C-alpha cells in the first residue's frame, strides 16, 4: 500500500469514526451503512480531484507473505 492509499484509508476511518460519534449511530448494521457511505464519499472526492483510485495503484511484485517466508528461509540458512 502506497502513501496515497494509506492516507485515504486513514481519512476514511477517521471520518467514519467522527460521524458515528457525532450522529450517535448505534448498531452494527447502521455502523456498516455509515462506513460504506463515508467510503463512497472519499472515493468520489479522490475521483473529483483527479486522484488515482486504489484499484489503479501499482501493486508490489511480491506479497507480504512471500517476503516473510523468504526472510524466515534466509534466517534458517544463516543459522546453519
């Protein structure tokens, strides 16, 4: 995840939390609905200003799992 996607996620999370508190939203279904609504608005804001949508952002060549597995294997090799 790049800095742009990370920043958008933090913004979405923070705004959702604030809305839940401000509007005293209760219950899991209402909270999920609010989360979805805020997420749509954040995505719209990104699109409106011409930003790159998260699904368009480049992905790493290797997953975190692959990197961790390689690190574990390297550690085992170094221990021998």
